[in-house]
């Protein structure tokens, strides 16, 4: 199954129209994206809450790590570099943080506000190896940019 990102983007735009609270926006995006594809085992945000520090935000799925420093893991790499992290095999990623032993692949995208400041990262884990593609990265980044940077 592949996500119809234009349809998902339209649904999320309708649900978030007029909302300015970042946590409410994150909760809605996490829910809608999580339920859009069976590959998505854990879907959620880690928020920048202090210099070089991420803390868990709204998510769907089992428990997540509560705190992730920028220098650790896939989420930290995304926050540190500002680049999408597309990881086909988490076991091969140096410094991967195993919040769940079932995770096999992961995609993490930067979340920026209207000023371009990093406000968090959007993390999706899959229990399937090599579950994510560049099409996922492009579709998800477009949604994040529209919801968070477009306001």
C-alpha cells in the first residue's frame, strides 16, 4: 500500500484549517498520517524544547523515548543536520536508539515554523525493513511544510 499524499494533504489541511496551536496541529498530523498506511507502526513528533534537545510530542503507537539529544539516534541526526533521514535498516544506523525492539526501518523529517526555525522532527517507524521511499519523504515533507511553515 502506498499513501495517496495529495489526498492526505487535503484532508489534513481541512482538519487543521485556522488552528494555530502547535501541539494540536502535531496531534492531528500524527493521527492522520499514522492511520493512512499499515507500514506506519509508530508515528509522532519530537519537539525542540531546549538547545540541542528533543522531547516527545504527540504520537500514535506504543511508547516512545521521552528525551533525545541532538547527538543521538536518527531523530537527533535529523535535528542536527536539518535533513530527512531515510533509514532502510535501523540496525545499520550508527547510534540508533531502540525505543521499540520491533522497529526495522525509519524516516525522520525536520519540522520548521514560518520563520524557518526547527521546532521538531516527525518520526515514523516501521516493523518492516526498507519500508520508506523518497516518495514518502517528499509527500510527508510537503504536508509538514504546509501545516507548520505555512502558518
